[in-house]
C-alpha cells in the first residue's frame, strides 16, 4: 500500500508542477524568460 501512496503523491506533485509551469508560461511576456522556463522544465522532466 505504501508504494501505491507514494506513486500517487509523485503523480499529483508532477501534475501540480506542470500546471504551475503552464501558468508561468502564460504570464511571461519575455521570450527569454519563456525559453528559460522551458529549458528548466525539460531538464527536470516536468513536461508531458
């Protein structure tokens, strides 16, 4: 049961992080900041 719970928590955290990233990308007006956010997300494995 513990592995199921930790797996669920990891999936929920990843989903929250993706949503936060999507919001940050929508708010940014600078192409450089958008590139930086995308680079950070891709290196961390938070993209879909």
